[in-house]
């Protein structure tokens, strides 16, 4: 019997090396440990600014 995977599916995104370097520099300034975590935090913040409560 297999255990169901509780992770959400990945969202592939292509970033140029220069753009990724910029994002990672800002991520580190904010104290985040990964680019994915930083991006999710920013997206949640954007939803909240639009009056939408992020789910999950």
C-alpha cells in the first residue's frame, strides 16, 4: 500500500540566469532560504493586497 504524496505539483518557470541572480539576491536580503519560498511569500502578499485571502 502506497502513501499518498501530500506535496503540491511543481510549477515550472524559466528564468534567465541574470534575472534569477537578481531574485536570489533579494531573497537573501529578505532572509528566505529558497527562491520558491520567497516567490510564494510575494504571491501571497499580492493576493492579500487585492483583498484575497490566500488558501493553503
